């Protein structure tokens, strides 16, 4: 079994050893052999849509052509033509030199089902997911290694997933999933740093709250970090902000452990 440290090192260099790289967080961009693919090369937007849909569903079983059309374009009549144009556009972008009637190394086609072969494509969300998993594995026995993995994952989170598809139903589940994973990495790292580097812990929790202002764990860790720095007023202000946001958004009070920490800080 490969050591976690070696897996982290392997994952760091993976993006430099493949021909295709995909950014989905904060922006969408595809690089082929280090060349950014512009909108002109993509042609019609349906080509980007199909590729982004396949990236989003990369871990699912192969999908039937009709399922893909129904999920992306809804209208079956125009969807058939859209799919034909999109499939041709995607394969041309990914493999411009591929000979006709030869199998694509990136799109698996079996009859009328299609799936992305992503084991030789670097995708930012996939790398983020794997870094967080490695951090979670290392957390109990090697916190320093866990910090490295979480840091790599956080650096990859440049913004929401496929911002140009915010209102597409097929992208929402992956967007929510990756946001939760990114928040988990930020919170785990900030918690590890509370005692030794409270200012960095504060910075990280602020980053988490920019993503989700109702994330109570971030407020609680931020309170602990300010308290560790001897800044009781800011710790108290952080609690008050937490209390205000939770009341406004959900009509609820902070959790008992958050309230207990607040009483501890007030009592010193």
C-alpha cells in the first residue's frame, strides 16, 4: 500500500503529467497540452455543456444518450441535434488529431451510452476530493501531513463549481457536494492551527464564512483563536455575530458547545 505522504506527492505532480487539465472552480477552463482552449475552438455552447455534464457525472455509470439529452436540454426534438453537434465538438476539442472511426481515449462509448474516462485527465474537483480524503486519513496519526493535504485542497477551491451553469439542475448536486468538502477541509485545518497559529486559523475561518455565513463551526473555532491570542473582545464579537446570523437565517440559537465557550470567555 502506498504511504499517504507518497500519495500526496503523486497527486501534486499529476496535473503536470497529463495532456488535459480542467478547471471547474471559480471559472471553467480546459487546457490541452498546456494550451488554453478558447470559446472559438469550442464552437457552440452545447459542446461545453456536454463536456461539463460528463465531468459532473464522471463517477456515475455510463448514461444513455436519451438520459443525457433529457438532463441537459429537456426538449427531445432540439436535443437530438444538440447532442450530435455537442459530441462532435467535444471530441474535436479533446483530440483534434484523432483519426475518424477510431476510439476516443477520453469518451467511452458503448452503443448509445457515454461516459468520461477521467483517469488520464486532471480535474480540479477530483484532485480536491482526493487531497481531502488523504488529509482525513492522516488526521489522527500525522496531523502535520493532514495539514499539507488540506492546504492543497483549499488552494484548489477558487470559487463555486461551474459558475456559468449556476441555474442548471444537473450541476447543483456536485456544486453543493464540493462546497461542503471544501468547507470541511478549511474547518479541519483551522482547528489544527488554533493553538500554534491562531491568526492563520482566524484567516481560514473567515474564508469559510465567506463561503457560508451560517457555518457555526467556523465561528466557534474563530472564537477559540481570538481567545488564544488574548483578544477577548473579538472573541465575544464573533459569538454575537454568530448568534445574530443564526437567528436571522434560521431562528435558532448557537449550539450548546458554542454557548459554553462563550461563557468561558466571558468568565475569564
